[in-house]
C-alpha cells in the first residue's frame, strides 16, 4: 500500500467543484433504466449509452471520477479506446464497483448484507491493471419495525471495513457506501438516529481493520424522511440534520463525503447538496456521487435515438454543472429553467 498515492487519489476524487458519476449499474439495473425509456438492454446499447456519458463536453470540469461496472470497465469507446483510458485522458479517474450485491441476511429475512469478499484480493489486482484507481462497495440499511437490527448494521459495517482494507492493500481508494434506504414512512428523526448508529459502527470497524482514513471517501445517504412519510422535511432541515449526523461520527481525517442521491429527484439532490455547502466549510469536502440524479435527464433525452445523442450529452453536462455550482453553495432553482 502506497499511502501517499492513496491520499493523493482520494483528494483528487473530492477536488473543489467536482464530484463522482456513478455509472456502475449492474446488468439487471441498467436493463430497468433502459427499458423505462424504450431501449433494449443489449451490450451494444449499454456501451453506446456509457460512451455518450463519458464523451460529453466539458465534464472534466465537473466530474472527478466515474464508477464503472465489471462489463463497462472492459468496454471501449466509439473510437476503440478502452473506457478507463478515455476517462484518464480527460483527467477523470476510473473507478469500479466490486460488491456482488445485497443478499438476504441469514436469520433476518427482511434485512440484507452485501456479499463479494471472497476472491476480492485477486479481483482488485485485475481491476488495477485495467486502470481502476478507486472502488465502491454498497451496503443497504432498511428502516422498519425493529429494523435495522444490530446484526444487520454490524455485518454490513464489518464487510465494508474488510473491503476497504483490501482496496487499500491493492493501491485502490475505497468508496465506503452505507446507504440508509429512503423506502418507508419513517420521519427525519428516525433516519437521523439510524444514520448515527450506522456511521458509528462503520467507523469503529474501519478502525479495527486499520483502514487509512485519509485514503478513503465516504458515500452516505442524506438524512431524509422516508418517501412515504406524511411530512417531508424542508431542504434546510435535511441539510442541518445531515451535517449534524456527519459531524458527530465522521473524523476530520476523511478527505471527503460524496453523497448518493438515493431516489431523490435531480433537483432535490442538487438543492440539498447546495444547502449543505452554503453552511460554510466543513471538516471534509462535501460533494456528490450521483447515479440517477445525474443520468435521468440524459436517458429521457436520448431514448436510444442516435440523433439525440448530442442533446443527451449536453443534458448530462448541464446537470453536472449545476452540481458543480452546488459544491460552492451557488446553485439557484431558477437555473433549472435553462434546461428547457
């Protein structure tokens, strides 16, 4: 493990004004996204869509890294350039999703634990050779009656820490993603309490596994009421609760926090990020690692039509620029009208 290299890469990932694009949807997930806009999920269509994203104009000004899927890191752009090389030439770091998905937790049928640790050391070695310089592992925490259990929080925190240690051993910066799901009717306070529990356990496990905090990035969910809650918190309430939770549990040694959008609309995710950054400097960079909140407008514009590829690429650049502004607390909802 080269400590200096890990620290430098982590800092690049959360560089001022920039964030991460999560383009790491599994084959099953990207099929749902494409089918929703009338596109068949063939390997060529998946490649063409990712090529559209990775070659969009000016994104190197707003995007510091892209999380890829196993299929995508092996694919090539329209000119035959491997995607990792294409991104690297633009100054964008290639990353890789390495978990094998969330599976039912034994003894807890309503909760899940993420699998994929077996053989991970060998996979990391291959991904490094393919160009990956950071990675991602997602754990999911469900809020419900008597949930999350201590068993669920503990199992997922331990797996996240073991993954992070293996990543750093391979010279790859781990993105640690403990997602408290937005599903349910829970209120903001319940989400905050669950997020507190989760982050406390995650950082305890990271310490046990000797993970270099300066060489990792945290990808948490925001503290937000469940999507079926009778009362939805305001943008300011979400920003305050989220920062309060993070300040209690995330050491200042961590260089950055890159939020997932977690089912929020593109506008909501940008507004919440903006409200947090308007509160002034925090101990860590406060940035984004969005999937749907960056890609939904792109898919709606593209719909598999080659004639719309240029417009779709512009839609991605536009959305990335708005989140770039939110990184500085300079986003205004009125800017959304420019997309029209």
